[in-house]
């Protein structure tokens, strides 16, 4: 199923994601992750107070994994890590925007045909058909 969702051309939005997170992970907020150099939004993830404090202290992209329920330094196992350049909070203080700089490569766990990690927003929705177009095959 994951392969179909991550690489397919059919739009299969997970509208239950937030409810699933609320059941497992208390006290998290969403974080939009933006490439500081290109301005591209490359990921939306979650943080809790511990991950937030560690990100600020170490100036690295450290998040809270809602699937594993643990601290998660993005890319630590693959080497695709990110420096935290700036952090912003929204008006209601219930979400964050992190501007990051990749040390190398992309941010997504999926790879393109050249076996390179890409950014998570690599597919565009066709307004007429609802199909997905892969912009980084």
C-alpha cells in the first residue's frame, strides 16, 4: 500500500492522519519545513517540546516521529541531515515554520530514478483529472 501511495498517480489523501496522531502522540504541533536557499516547502512534520528545544539548541532539524513515538533527527541514518537556519511561529502559536539548509541531498525517504532523495512535494495534482504528476521521477 505504501508504494502505491508514495509512487502512484492516484490521489489518496489521508484525512484521518491528525486523528491517528492525536490517539498516539500527545502535545505535538505541525512544522512546515522550508529550504532556506530555494524557498521550497520540502516537508510537513511534527514536533513536541523536547524536539523543539533540541532543534534550537543544536541548530539541526530534529522532529518528533508520530509513527515511532520518538525523537527523530531527519536524515541521521541516511546522512541527509539539515541545519536549522531560522524558526518562526504562527499567530496562534500552534504551528511552526523551520527554514533549513540541507547538508546534502533531498529530504524525502523516497528516491527518484537516479536513486537520489527528493523533496516530499514531488507530485503535482492535475486540477482537471485529479491525477498526480511526478515532477522528479
